C-alpha cells in the first residue's frame, strides 16, 4: 500500500510538472506570437511612414515643377480646392494617396469673422439660429478671454459636459479641433470640416473656392457666387476688374460700396497649400496620415512650414 501510495504521489507530482510545463509552454508560445505581431506591426508602421514621406516628396516635386514651368503660383491648375491632380501609387505593399489643397479655397477658422462663420454655416444648411450659435462658439473657443458671447460658450459651459472639457482660448492648430467646440455635432462637423482650414492669410481664391466659401466674402451673395462659378468655367479671373464685371449689377453695386474691404478679402491664386498624404498597408484596416503646410513664397520659391504625422 505504501508503494502504491508513493507511486500515486509520484504520478500527481509528474502531472503537476506537466501542467506547469504546459502553461509555461503556452505562455512562451503566446508571447512569441505577440512578439511576432508586434514586430510585424512595427514593420508595417515603418513602411507606411516612409511611403507617406515618399508621397510628400513626390507632391513637393510636382509643385516645384509646376512653379518653375509657370513662374508663379497663379499658373497652378486648380480643380475645386485641389491645386494639382491627385497622386496615387503603391510602394512596398502600401497604397499612397496625396492631395495638394489650396488653403485659400476654404475659410480660415483662426481669421474668419463672426459674419463669415455664420454665412458658411448657413451655406451648408444650418438654420440662422444654429449658424449664429456655431459662429459664436468658434470665436469663444479661439479668443484669449473668458468672456462669453451671446449664444457662445466659455469655461463654465464646457465644465458641465460629460466628461468635462474647456475651451482652448487659443488659435486652432487643426481642423479636427472643431470636434470639441461647443454645439458642433458630428453631422455639422462633416458638412463644415471640408470647407475650413487653420492656415493661410484668410483670403478667398475666387478661382478655386466653392460657392459655400465664396458667399463668406463681404458683398458676395448667392447670385454673385453663382455668377463667379459660371464665369470661371471659361477661364480664371486675373484681376478685380474681371471679377467685378462678372457679377450681377445689383451685386456689383453692393461690392462697390466697400470695394476696399472686398479687395482685401479676395485672391486669384494660392499662397499656402496643404499636402495631405494618406497611406494604408495591404491587408490592414488602419490608415495613417501625413499633413504638410507649404508656403508659396512668390515666383518659383516655396518652403515647408510644418509637417505632422498621425
């Protein structure tokens, strides 16, 4: 009996050893698999990052070539707010797409007035009351003080959110920050975000801006915006005189009452462009984004102002 009992203890001990070894083996196996996934993910991320930089380099080269051929930014061919044709290619299993966008074809969130923001919001379909509130909230978000505008929002309002938040009280760094502005819901954001920027001089390029942006220029109503869009199909505007001649008489008379302000708000070509490069590795559901701001400094000169990888 003692022998059998000893054998029993030995068997149990062996079984426990096998269990422990099995657990350790599984742990090492899972760990090895996790390590392999981590290495694979790191490689994919690295490929995507370098492919994105290749897309940026190609976009910069095309900008440089076009500027040298035309001698000025005015010669860039625009289609909507796209300064150059979209760039698409594959590199090392990564699909790359790059857009070169004219900042002057959109409204600058950091420089737009109350009226401009309201007009933009109305142009995309918001009611007058909702547009007024959105404009006030944007201005309260970006200004340095804590004074709440009528229909706007400041720190006390944001503190009541769940989770609590607070206004930035500083300029927008990215369009995505509009998500966090008081009262901006996802549908409103989806309509407004493609029409705004956070860089540039705040002027509107009448040769590229859509109707919804054109109506934010002082003196440009819906009829004038429609006339501008129709006229530029025949070719780009080259000066204010050509632009005024294209407007309906009533709109032209309205603009001429304050032509100085009008001239300060319009432009006829890009000055700052944004390069947006999106990459997606084959078999991956995730994409990465590279955003560059390029200043066209006159003639064929240009310089990269900033590059952000996300």
